C-alpha cells in the first residue's frame, strides 16, 4: 500500500515536471514565432522603403517632365498616388516590427523598454540531418506526452493503492 502511494506521488511529481517543461517549450515557440515575424517584417519594411523611395523619384521625374510639357496632369496624379500608396504601407510594418520586438522582450522576461534592443541574428544556421526512426523518438520526448504518461502511471498506482486498502 505504501509502495503504491509512493509510486503515485513520484508519478505526480514527474507529470508536474513534464508539464513545466511543456510550458517552457510553449514560451520558446512563442519567442520563435515572434522572432520570425520580426525578421519578415524588417525585410518587408526595407523593401517597402526602397519602393517608396523609387516612387518618390518617379514622381519627381514625372513632375519635371510635366513642367516641360512631356507629361500630362494624369501622369503626375498617378505618380503622386503611387508614391502616397507606397508611403502608406510603411507605418503598419513599423507597428508590426515594434509589436514583435515588444512581445519578444516580454516573453524573455526583459523590460518592455528594452524591446528596441531586440535585433535579428545575422549568422547562418545549420539544420541537422533527420535519421531513420527519429520522429518516433521525438514524440517520446514531447513534454505533454511525458506528462500524460506520468499521469497514467500515477492513476495506476492510485488504483493499486485503492486495491491494497480493500
């Protein structure tokens, strides 16, 4: 009876530890998701700023052509609209960059004021080879599955405890 109670307590402890690992894994995945959002938004922002600069230059050239009679008012208005449209795409991307930096700062336990210090990594990453049988081994390491297994063992130990009490 005591052995079954001790086994149930040990299994409960293991389940709790596995659940804590699951929470840490969840936080890490949120950090990764926000990091990739940040990197993508920064790249889009760089591209949109370059497009905006090109549209502004096009507007300048079309306006110069109009002043010498080589372009119509329609051409100038269209260039002006294109330039304004390109400039209007910048603030939402800047907001996405700031929000992603803020989320990452909060998730890693930093102050929100330190969010501007979150910068993308510029190195290269190597992806390990997947070996045969590895997906099954990866499933066996998942914290949620380990916690479920430990909870099942705890329930079985409690069953043994209840049977020993009878």
